[in-house]
């Protein structure tokens, strides 16, 4: 059993290196008129894992005249020249080949400033090249988009899931529900404060402390005893710790929501539905963890699975702390 546990831990450490804390893939696109009549410059910034040399789908009468690509860390930046033999129409669009989760779009191609958030259609993203104003979206469309973005983000955010995993393995029953609710209230509050720029903090240190929170909570769960759940003092301490870490995790959520480029008229509704999506995704994950533990109990392997999961989460959390601290200290140098 010990050999099996060590093997699982080794695999988890190996997977930690390429894993990103938040695998939410956001792009940024800008279109502006070029120097020559009928020419335009498209600037695109996308995650490097999606980069490629596939062509754009341009409106009829338009063609690429130049393309430059520059890779910087995890992002790849494109500078693409476009020439059109006719005046662009309001319904003209540029189809991109990159499968991103969301994007910000800014265009002055028509002489007016158009800024809006965009959602992909499958593996492509359509840029409203000829738009003269940002499209006004109905509330149901906003609700579906931002709820889905929240679910995608939490289920792809390995650090947030690792923290919730530790909560699920720390407590059970009503106290688990209370811990998860406290975590939810904490990150919901800080998400709103950061998104509306009431609180502003640098991102790299926050990401490092989020990783530290995983290691800390894994340690708490490993050291916890059955009697601890009945001790009011220890319960209050754990609730306070989870609330504090919830505030930190909310700052990480706000970073992603900002990157989506939420339109000014959609800021409040976007925040509410994105946060709702995060909570829905979190509940889905909690249900999955509890189901796995129930299954492990049926085979009398619950303690083995619990210990392996907690040690794995703790090791990955420590690895991320070192990785992130080295990242922003090297960047500062």
C-alpha cells in the first residue's frame, strides 16, 4: 500500500509541472485602419498552446498582406496586415482559427470605437470586423455566457479545485457544507471588490499565496482527528482560515473576469452570472469528490484514497508556491 501511495504521489508531482493553475484561455484582438486606403492592422494575443499558422477567414474581397508572430512566455502575439478591395460592410467578420474560451475585442476600423467581449463558436472566434457599435445583448444571452464561463473556469482551475478537494477531505456533513459556504462567501466578496477596482492587488503574489493555501489546507486535513470536528474552538479557527483563503481565491477569479473584457453595460450582470457559474462548478466538483469517497468506502479504501489525495494536493501546492515565487522574482529582476 505504501508503494502504491508513493507511486501516486510521484505521478502527481510529474503532472504538476505542466499544469497551469488556471487553464482559462483568453485572447485579445484589436483592429485599426492601416496607412494605405483599404488597409487594416489586426493585432492578436492568444495563449501559446493554441498558436499556429492557419489562415484567417476573411470577408470576400479582403486578403492578408503580412503576418508576424512573436512568442513571449505563455502568450503569442500576431501582427497581421489586411487589405480590402471594397468598403467593409457592417456584417463583415473575420474568422479566427484559435479555440479560445473568450476574448476582448477593440476595433476602430469603421471610424468608430467598438469594444466588446466575444465568445467562441466551437473552435473558432468571429471578430465583428465591420461593426459600428457594440452589440447589445439580451439578459438571457448574458446569463448563459457568463454562467458557462464561470463553470469552465472553476473546473479548469486546478488550484481552486485542489483547495476545495482539501475541504471535502477535512470535514463531512453539515460542517463541510458550512466550510464550503464560508469559502464561497469569501471569494464572492473579494471577486466583486476586485472586479469593480475597489481593491487592487498585484496578481503574482496572490497566485503564490493561493498555492500556499492548498498546502496549508492539505496539512490541516491530514492532521485533523475525528474529535476536532466536535471542538467549537477548532471549528471557529478552521472557518476563519477558510474565509481568509476564500478572499484570496476571489482575487484570482477577478483576474479572469477582467481578461474577458466585460462590456460596461454588462459589468453587474456579468459579475453575478460568472460568480453563479463558479459556484455551480464548485458544487459539481464537491459532488464528484463525495461520490468517489463513497465508492472508496464501499471497498474499504477510503482512508488510503484520502491520504493519497491530501499528500498529493499538498505536494502540488508546495511546488506551485516555489514555481510562482520564482516566476515573479525572476520577472522583477
